[in-house]
C-alpha cells in the first residue's frame, strides 16, 4: 500500500505539472489523474477512509469528463448543466464547512476527512462547471488540501498523501493570486470600456 500511495502521489504531481506547463498535450495529465484516482480508490478502500474514497470516485468521473473534453474541444457544455454543476459545488462546500465546524468543536477525525473531501469535490465541480466564478476552485481546493494534510499528519501518518497536499497548497496559493489578478484586470477593462461608451 505504501508503494501505491507514493506512486499515485507522484503521477498526480506529474499530471499537474503537465497541465501547468503544457510541455506535452494536456490530455496526458487527465490520463495520469485517472490512473491516480483508481490507485487512491484502492488505497482508501483498504484503509476504510470513506470520505477520501468518495473524493476519488467523483474525481475519477470528473477527470474522465475532462479527458473527453480535451479529446473533443468543440464540445460545448449546456447552460443548464453548467448551473447544475455550480449549484452542486456550492452545496458540497456548505456540507464541507459543516463537517469542519464539527471537527473544530468535537475533534472527530472523520469530520475532518469528510470536510476536506467535500471542499475538494466542490472545487472540482465548480471548475468543471466552467462558470465565470470557477476560479473559486483554488480557494476551495486550498481549504480541502489543508484539511486532508492535517488529517494525514496528525491521525493517519500517510506521508505520501501529506506531501501531495503540501504541493497542491503551494500551487493553489499561486493560482489564487493569479486569479485575483485576472479578475482585477477584467474589472479595469470593463470600467475602461464603460468610460469609452459614456464619452461617445
């Protein structure tokens, strides 16, 4: 199981680097993530960590969809499906917040596991929705990653999982700043366009 944990961790990070740098076609990132999801499902099924198992079952479905979309770039998501994904993301994040609150007040490790998993699932759903606020995924992922990192370090001693979450926290933090910068540039451009229209 230790080999599965570290191998899945490494190929997940490699997939993230492929997606970030585009050194080869991004479809290979989705394939690596799908393989990692399967390995993590085996790992968490064996360790009876049902929250993290659920995370990777849903991750497998979303990554499979991601791979299909990259293979078929002309495919357009309907607005109804986009809003469904967005609503499901927000609902999942609310559930995650409740679980984390339960952990804070009651100190149950399973609450931390389900809370972190729910935030990560919510992040994946909002990213898949392609909504204009999809950049919130980086904030949701950071909360989920930090929760799972604490769980891995304090309770389960799964150091491969802990390493993966630490790497993701760094990547997500950079992405958060980039997203805020992007949103700010969009706001400035919108104001400039409005000013030009008013003058004309």
